[in-house]
């Protein structure tokens, strides 16, 4: 490949411009008037040059609209780094066709050097999730970006509960490069469990997943993109189109005679009550969680249970230090790792036996009985916008982050912790416990209440959770979750 910068002389309207790609940005001066015409705005004032700088990750495609018209498709931070990225098509006239084609080849070869261009996706849209906007998000934002990138897709609108699971169980996985959803986290929960029930789960679980926010919580999207972009469908699509497969842990949850796989959270007490008991407030979007949580804290609602867990680290300061140390390490992608499900081990075995196994002292179980405001295990730092409940959660450390609010917190401390959870600082509250564990078990004392797995209703009976390292992968540009703890 030629050396940087890759240069191409072109024209934008009547103005001569130079397209310069330096391996990190595509830069060019574009007359303001021409730029406004291309973006659909009416020209105003004299024509002046304005500099455009588009990052490598934002470049979707370079095509020829006609023999002499070069089109650069980008999803870029047009209005600043905290605003939603937007699709824009920059058009240039070129004279030397062969030189333009070589420039196109050089730039795209670098832009897609780590990922496949023009992938084929299975897209699942849940038109009933959240506030019911998913179909419009697909039509107005996501679909144009997929098309602009040169990607192809098969689209299905889900029609009923477990539809996504049914699709995943029967999907011809050889046809697709990834499965993506526009919904909350429930559709991906169904896809994962559909994959894990297949006879060829050894292959299916390696198909990467992509999350486009279209529900109330959107935990995976926020965890990947952070607070600024977690609700921005365009940024999520960009991560899908330009991302690599990042290994992510799954939790095996055994309850009764069933086993379910969870990738978000397993909650008992307040957070489960908020998640499942606020369905009637779906019209409020993500604000429903805040309102419901506030009511529970003020009412000092508690739930009794026997809690057992296998601790790895219980000191929050050490957990914080380990988090920062891990983020300083090089990113490891899914194609560079091995997981528990390989050719020699085609089934996932729970090391600690599941809910019906005895709790062996030799394993190091800690057992306690008490009233709790909430007990929540999670594999993601965010559970919704403004709710960083498990800020030290890592994609593939093989551990569950366990958050415990005691029953005797009181209103003042409870409100302080609730407010602090917007930034993850609640884990430093002296009343709150935050642990890294290999597994945990909850045995409810009462006969009725809420238990939530990834936002899904589950029977109110004992359950055991165990982490399994890197069993699935999600498409990510950065190869890690957005920073959720301070330096």
C-alpha cells in the first residue's frame, strides 16, 4: 500500500479541493455554500472555505455515483462529540478516474483493515419495545446507514414474546456475519438463549451481536457507547458497521429445573421491583426507572432472603484499582481468545453445580440471612441512562459484580445512594457493598415478589448465578466498555 497521506485532487462544485487521508482522518476544505447545498440547507452569504475532518472510524464507504462523481459516505460528529453522529454524503468531481479509483482502494483498504466491509446482517426490530419507536428508528436512522456502508441485511419485525428466540434457534447462521436488534435488551436475551439451545451452539454462540437502542433501558448500548451516545441509534449502528467482535461473559442462571443465560443483570429486591413493577410507566421511557426507584427508596421497601456468594474481591478500593489496571491493558478480541465451549467441551458445565447443589464449605461460600433493599448481580456497568449500578463491571473477567443494599439503609442514605448511582459513586457509600464474585445464590424468604433476569420476569424462587468467560461476542469499536469509573 502507498504511504500516507493518500491525496486526491477533486472539485466540490466550482471549487478545487484536495482530499487528504492520513490514516486517522480524511481532511478537505469544502466551500461553505457547497456544503450547505449537499446537506439540504439553503445557501446564505458569500462562499467561504470550511475545513472538514472525518475520523477513520466514521468513514463508511467511498463509491462512484457516475464515472466522474466520487461519493464519500460518513457517519460523523457533525454537531460535536456529544451529539448524535449523522450520515452525510460528500460528493466530488474527479478528472483522473484511474487515480481516483486507486485512492478509493487505498483509503477503504485502511478504513476496513481490521474488519470485513459489506457484512451481511440479520436485523431484528421489536416494534413494541420501549415507547414503540423502534421501527421508525430503523427506517429513519439505521437503514440508511446500513445501505450507505454497502452492507446487506435480512429484516424481521418481531411479533410476540420469544419470537426472537424462535428465530435464533432456527437461523441459518452460515448466512450472516452478525445478528443485531433494535429494541431494549430483551431481544438479545432471547437471541442468546436461542443460540445456546441449538444443537450447533458451539458455532452459533460465536456469531457476534449488535445492539441499537430502541427500548426503555438499553443497558448494552449505554455500556458500549457511554452516557453521551447510549441513546443514539446512529452511533450504535456505526459501532456495528465498523466494530470487531469483543468477547463478553455470560451468566448461567439455574432455577428449578431450568437454566437460562443472562448477559445484563440478575436482580432481587428494589431493582427487580423497579424493572418489572413499572411496566405501566413505559410511556415515560427511561425516566420510569428513576420514578419507580425513588418511590421504593422512600417507602423503605425490603425483601428477605438467604444470600450465598463466592467472593473474589470485597474491597472497593482494590476493585477500583483493578478496574483501572485492566483498562490499561491491550484490547483482546474474540478471534484471539478461547472459551469454555470448544471442540472438546461442547456444553457449558456449572463448576458449582447449580441451584440444587449443596454449598460446600471447601469452595469458600459466604452465607448470610437478612432483609435487603436489593441484591443485584450484573455483567454490564449501565442498566439504563443515568444508572451506572455496577461501574466496575468488565466484559470478560469471568466474574459477576454483586451489588448489595442492606435493608436498614434508611431514607437519607438510600436517596444518597440512588443519586450517586447516576455516576457509579454509590459503591463508595459506607452502607453499600460491592463485590466481585464467582457465583451467588439467592433464596427468597417470602412466597411472592419480583426476580428479574435481563429485564425478564422469572419465578419467585431460589436461583443461582455463575459466570462463564467470553461465551458470546458483541461488535465494538473500542474493544471495551465505556469508562464507568474515574481514573
